[in-house]
C-alpha cells in the first residue's frame, strides 16, 4: 500500500527494517504524549520492552502496520495486527502476570475492557484487525495525519478481508481520528465493508 497527499506525506506498509526508526520515534512521541502512560511519570517505554518489541514485530510481519513519511522523515505510524477470540483469554493471562508498573496496569485495564466488550460474539466474527498504536509526530498533530493513517488502515483491513477494525482510544483526539465521537477511553469498532 502506498498513498500520498499534497503535503508530500506518503503512507506505506511498514517493514521490519522500519522498526529501527519507529521504536525511538515511539519513545519520543508516543510514550510522552499518550495519556495513560505519560501521566504515570514512569519510564513506560522500558517496561516489558522485550515482549513489546516481539509483539510489534509480529504485527509488522502481518503487513498490517503503516508508516507515514515526509520525504525520508518518519512523521507517523500505525501498529496493527490480526486478533481472534482466543487472544482475549491469552491477553488476560499475560496481563495478570505483569509487574505492578504502569504498563502492567494499562495492560490489565485493556484486557478487562477487551473481555467485557465481547466483540467476537457480539458481531458474530472470528477475527478483527486491532489497531494497537497510532502515533503522529508532535509537530504534525492537528493536521489530519492521524485520520489519514486510520483511513489507510481501514483500507488494509478491507483488502485483507477483516470484518472489523478495533481501536482502544485513550484520548479525545485518538477517538476522533478513528471516526469516533471523542469521549475519552472507549472501544471503537468499524465495519470496513460497510463504510463509505
């Protein structure tokens, strides 16, 4: 996938090689700006770092992650991957075993929401495209890039035959960029095949 806009920003599928640039970008722009992590005062980017790297790379291998580039400069990205009903229990068990640090608490909260939402049964599907992290450089925020990344991810979901795209939004802005009403922490479900 490759798309570009009049502002010279191109969006394409992320590769494993890109992760060497995405990871420090995430430290600088995501972990310092995402409300759940940044409010703790803890070094969230270092908590469960090895497991997080493995998880991120597993999503990249699915060709469901995106990078936004302005020339050669990374200005945004999406980490997303396939999930199925069995992942709900797997995530619950993993979260229970985590240390009592910010990342562990965030994972336990996400796991609880994921279990209570019960989206696979609710929508009668056996898989979904889970948008794990969408992040835009601080200097590029407020210009619609997050929404463009979300729209590009929906296209990836459609092309790969996913019936749903799911995003846990932790701020007004992340909910709005994914097409939701922007009311804080909530689950957003998009039916890619039915969207215009």
